[in-house]
C-alpha cells in the first residue's frame, strides 16, 4: 500500500512544474523539538500566557525566563534532520519552489532551503519593541533578563508571532501567492489545526494542486483534502521519495 502511494507521489512530483512544501511541527520532532500541542507538547508543561503579547509587556522578566528555557536552552542545540536536508536538495535541483512553514526554529534554512516563508516568524532573530531594531539571537546575553535593545535599551522580543499579534505580512502574502501557483503541495508534519496557516494547502487545492501528505497519522487534511497520503515519519518518507525521483 505504502509503495503504491510512494509511486503516485513520485509521478506527481516528476510531472510538476511548481511544487511547494507546507511544514508543521512534525518535521522538527526528529530534531528533538517537541510540538506545542498534544500530551507531550510544550503547552502541557508550560503556561502559554508567556507568549501572550499583553502579558509579555506586563511581565517581561518572568516571560523571558520561560522563553529562554523553551526556545534558547532547549531549541538552541537542534540540528536539521534528513527531512529538512532533502527539501533543501530538492530546491537546489529545481524540484521545489519554496517551503512554507509554521515552525520558528530556522531548521529549513540550516538544512539548505533558501526560499522559506515563515508563517510565524523566526526564533533566531530578535526585535526591539521600542525602536524596531532587528539582530540575531546569538548576540544576546541570556543571563541578563529581560533582553534589552543594544541601540535604545527598549524591551526586546523574539521575532516570532505571539498570541495577539498578526501574521507577518510578507510571509502571509508570499505563502498564498505560492499556493495559488502550485500544481503539487507537499504537506509534511502538520495536522492542520492552526489557522490561518492551515489555509495554505486549501488554497493550493482550490487552484487545482495535487496534495501529497506525509504524516504518520491522519490529520485534519487527510479526509477532505489529501490526494496521496504517504504514512510515515518525515525523514524516512522524503528520503524514499528522493531515492525514486
């Protein structure tokens, strides 16, 4: 059964002129990054209010303590896995136009992808909430909290989307434009639970794209949207596809 699905996916990818990949937390699990939702997710262990924008401004130090632990002590050591690297190689070979990701871990770029629309921003970049200065997280001394701006001394937040913030305009527009051009959309490691990001594959389908889903279990996409569901972990399925392409 899986072999048949793999062959169907290979044929669709071979005949595609514009393939996009839409990725969620599942692609980064193999790099040691837990998902946010679910029984073993980050929000089962931490209170999600630390990423509420109003709470962050009112309680910057206590918010930053948790943010540091989750995103910089924990995520900081994560490396791209084979799934990220296959997508990077697919782009380099002209088989993939872009990656649209819900993830904020920068692993797609580290894995070799250069056209990445980050729907929820990037934890490796910092933003001053006062003067708008951006700088990389590697320049931060996380022993001194809350993090302040080296230019103006204002409160700094990671440049990813907090609760109460809107989706980055460029990423939103770029993602939808790519979805409308796509004739194949790969869904990898996303359950389709987070809106408005989950609209992207629907937009591709509305414009006639073939939807290939790579997930170990059924998702919100599987029944109503997916054309080809290859069951398995992201890295093993993508390596199997790469071998056949």
